[in-house]
C-alpha cells in the first residue's frame, strides 16, 4: 500500500478512480510511503493531481499529510511538492475565513445603517 487514508482505526487505500474529496471526508490523516518498486506507486501522480485540484477549487482539506520519502530523490521531490500543496490549502483556508468575516461585517454594518436610518426590512 503506497497511499493510506486514515480515520481512527480504519485505514483505506487511495483510489485513483474516485475524487479525493470523497475519500477524505471524515478522515484525519493521509500517510504516503514512497517506494518506486511498489506497484501502487503510479497512484502518486494521480494523488498530486487531485491535491492540486483541491487547491485550485478551494476545497477544504484539514488533514495531517505525512510523507515517508525512503531516501529516494523522487520521494524527496514528492515530499516537497506535498508540503507546497499543504501550504496552498492553508492559504485557501485563511482566505475563506477572511471572506466570511468581511461578509458578516458588511451584513452587520448594513443592518446598523438601516436601523440608524429608520428603515425596516
């Protein structure tokens, strides 16, 4: 098993035919063991593409993603790529939080303005 998706005691293998957001729903951790001799190592490229899609679409992913590179150069590159994608996902979360905060503030200021003007909804 190359990519494992963990939820409590249950461990599920990454399925490249299924969207990643469906697989990580309710999960807490993803463990990637990079080994080019593993027949599932082709799934790593699909996993990276899915992670990039999550970043691009702004889909939330609050998971602990750990990569064991096993001292392979490609494994270290993969680990660096995943770290970069995790950072992008964190930035997406900050942007979402700021957007929600600004929207709520705008709504409350609008309500306050209407109250001061004597308008009722």
